[in-house]
C-alpha cells in the first residue's frame, strides 16, 4: 500500500493509521468505559486510575475530533458534560475487544496476573 497523508502526518499502512486514532495508553480505556453507557467527565476520571485531568481532557478532545465520541454539555450550574460513543466509536469496540482478549492471553502466557483496576 502506498504511503498516505492525513492531517499533515504521513502514514505507511492502515494499521498505523488505526492505532493513531485509537491507540496509546488512554484512548482504548476511555472508549471501553463508554461502550455501554454515557459518562460524565468526573466519572471517567474516577474510573480510570492514573490518568491526569489534562491527559483525560486531551484524549477526550482527540476522540471527539476524530468522531469516536460525542460531547453533550448541559446548561446547568455547575455545568454537566456527558460523553457517549458514536457509531464509529461503537465499531472500534469490536477491535478493542479483540486486542483486549489477545492482551489477556499474552498476560496469562507470561504469568502476569490480571487486576481489574485500570483495565
């Protein structure tokens, strides 16, 4: 496959492109938590150990920009913000499920135990 450019970045294959969209330490855990429900910013922060406010905010903005999630702001005091998966985000869950299962298999093979916190 020939190289291609998207948003000023050169990609060498579709896997690299997909991983840039949903890869990294935090994007998949965010999407995973939104798979069955809408969540507020504070709920996501409490549910994802070790993520900073700045990183959560940055990742949510990127996921929204790339069309994986929607952000709904309610005009209340204090403001209430909810995040939910889009159709594109729901399609990504199938990929994340496969990667997660593979990761669990690799962990088992290496003798690493699985902890539910930070999943």
